[in-house]
């Protein structure tokens, strides 16, 4: 692309078509805010989506993708920007290092170059890869090749925050700072030097204050000055105070301890609300990392005992208005019972019994009149409903139950299962769903996934058939079984995916743990492994695999879709974002384990998509 083509493309009209949903910025801020709050660092967060005019100006200035240009192979990276404003300058490096652990890849950082003759506005800017569940929600119909799936994090101190805003507007949006006067340039340098000196002086002052408090045995003030975290007003417990009084060298360890190590422990805490920022807890954390002093351990034991004795639960329930409910599928299957060994009547009888036992075990304490023996039944009470239709003469059974979630407010679960005889066998249909306020729902790829227990019991003890019997164990394929595999792949009525492994490198296969993967998805995916080279060559030829890479590959055949193949390099370089929306948790995994999580997630996502429910003419 030449410069003229770029300028015709980088227009306001095209940029205006870029849409960034509110959830993108909200979730990015929430992810960072949660960790920063847990760390105890003093901070504020600001955010923005790049303005249309600003984006047009930048794209035309940088000329992304223009042949031979400086930015030929680069894209705009700051469509979304987040700024973290810190109160203490030594938190800059701590915050930067901690942010590198939060997203799928460390940030690409740019910092101010300094020397002894010139002062500049101090900046620390990092570019991070955006979580894919957010980047995929951004609409960019024209300029997607020129806008990266990244966002920018700027870290500033309070002193420089306001100056950066002024400098950005005056320097980058005009020429006001293009000075020719040495006197004015020197004056600007002195202003920036003052900002830098203020930042350094504040930290130095706090440390000096902490040292004075150490010498005067004011232990709580010593801790507040040195660690400079968002501590509560709770004083240091007398037991810890006494331990420090008895040994000032012990107290000195806590005054000299690198505060970044303690902050890292707070950042990495996995509890929902994090560790409370009390003086007692910072001593507890540092003691666990460093001195491990027994006197302090005894002090903590006394403190914990006293707190436990005084603790009184005073929780008040908050009542909210009713919300509109959305209905979300978490499992579905439209299969057939295996009647080859038991026959239709016995298979139907046993399957009905498993489903009835599941219903009875869950609802017998709610509905006192629920019979022990299987029968038709209807019962409804606030929060619960059971409807069972049992027609053994017709080999027909249906259950539909609903119940409130025992842990999550405003969530209702709905289960449906049907056994129905036809000329070709007994059709077995299962659907598991939940309903909850629509505002709770974020992204279809981060679904809950839950199949009822009776599905596994029927699969184990009777057998369910989707072209062939489903099993939790891996099935090995050699030359004799290859035609059968091809038949299963091409079967038009197949509902579940076929996953085919070829593994020449034992290392990645072991790391992936194919057997465990089979256990996870075996009741709703056909998991196969080709065991000999000749069959692998045939498979690669028949399904157009890369001739140089097929010996280490995973190919997935979803019903009605083209096959998807991943090779060893793809698998080892995979990153996967683990997202727990209920608890607002987020972390990343890499390599084989990440790919396994990704593949399980994809299979489950495909399962809950709408499938045909027409009866299949499969001869069992």
C-alpha cells in the first residue's frame, strides 16, 4: 500500500465505524483495579477510548502499513487507553512488574530516556494484548488490518500527571513547545526537574520519618511510613508491639524489608476480597517471607484467638428489584441408547430408572409425596418444579425439573430429558439450562457447562450412541479401524465432534495428557489417536494436512464444519485466558495445558449452540 492509498483509507468516515462496546473498557479497568486494590498501592485509574479525530490524525501521521515506511509492519496499539496514577514514585517499577504478570504476555514498555543535562516528563507506557473475549467484541469493518488487538497502560506519578496532559496537547496537537529560546528551554527543564525532585523527596521524606519512628519505638508509624499502603486505621496489636519492644533488631528487619516483595504477596492473593490492609497483616506477610520469627508466630496465634472470640456475624441482606431473566443452555445431547446388548425394553427401563433416581435424590426432601418407585408425577412449590411423564408401554419417559441455585441468587436451573422409542431405537435427548438476570451475562464463550449426573451413568452402564458408542476413554486407530473413522467423520447425523490426535513427539503428547482430555469430553466428543505412520499418512492426505507438520497435530471435525487442524508449534505457543466471571477472576496459561483448556472450551461452546433435534435413522 502506498501513501496515497493509506490516506484514502484513513478517513474519519472509516474510523467512525469502529465500535468499542462499554464492556471492553469496563472489564479492563475492573481486572486492573481489582489487583491494584489488593496490592494496597495508592492509585487512581483513568481510561478512554481513542477519539475519532485523534485516531485519524495518528493514522495519517504514522501511515501504518505503507510500503517502506517506519510503521509498515506496525498497527495502532492504543485504541483503548488506561492510565494508572500513583502517589509514590517507587511504586512505578513495582506496578510495572506486577502488570507484566496479569495479562497473556508481558507489556511492551516505553520509558523516558534520562541524562544528566536534560529533564523530561517522566513516563512509563506499556502495550498489552487485549483478552480475546474483549477484542473479539470490537467492531472494525474497514480498518481491522491497521488497529492491533492491544491496549495501552500509562503509569504516572501524581506530580507528572497534570503536566503530561498539558504536554500532550501542546506538543502533539500543535507546535507550542517548539521553542527557539535557550532561556525558555532552560526554564521548562527546571520545572520538570522540580517535579522529579518532588517525587523523589516525598519518598525520601517518608523513609526518613519511618527511621525516626523506628528510633523512637513508634512501631505502627514506622510501618505506615515504610510500606506506604492503604492501611486501615486499626492500630498495631499489642502482642506485636511487645515483640518489637523486646527486640528492636527484629523491628529493624521490618523497616528494612523491600516493600515490593510484600506488595507482590498482596497482589497475588487469590481470595475474593484480598487480604485486609492492616498493620498486623503486613507484619504477618513479611514474617512469612522473611524472618519467620517464632515470637511473632505466637503473637499471631493470640491475636487470631482473640479475634475469633469477638467476631459476630452481622450480615444484612440487601433486596433488589426483580430483573428480566435470560435463558442460557449449558449442555445438550440428542443421541440414542445402545440397545445392542440389552434390547429396547431393558435399555429403556434402566435409563428411566437412572433419571428417576436422579430426580428423587434431588427433590425428595422438597416434595414429601414423591414416590420411591418410578411413576408419572407433577409437583410445584416456590422455587421448585417436577414434572415426570412415564409411559412404559410406549417406551416413553420425560422429565422436566427446575430448582433455585443454592449458592447464586436469582439463578434458576432447568433440566429436561426424554426417552422415546421409534422404529430405529430409543432416542435420548437431554438439555440443561439456567435462567438469571440478563445483565449478569457477558460472553457466550465463557459459558457455564454442566451435564446432569444421569447422563454419565447411562453412558457408562447402558451406552449412548452418536454414530458409535460414546466413551470417556481414548480410542486408538490403526489401519484396520481407519475406514470406520472416516465413516464416523463423514456421518451427516453425527452431533458430537471427532478429535483426531497424531503424536510423533512424546513430550507434547504427555504434557497435553490425551487420556485426561478424553475423560473431560469423552461423553460429548469422539476422541481418537492414530497409532501407526501409514494410517497417519493416509489421514493427512485425505484431510489436507500439512505434509511437514502432520505427524504432531490435532484435528477437530465439528458437525457441519470444515476440519480445524493445529500443529505442534500452534499447540506449544497457545495462550489461554482463564476467566471466572462469577468471581471476576482472570489469569493466563500457556503451552499444552493452555491448548487443552482452549479445546475443551471450544467443544463445550459448540455443544451449547443450537443443534437440530430431528430424529436420526441410525440402525442400532
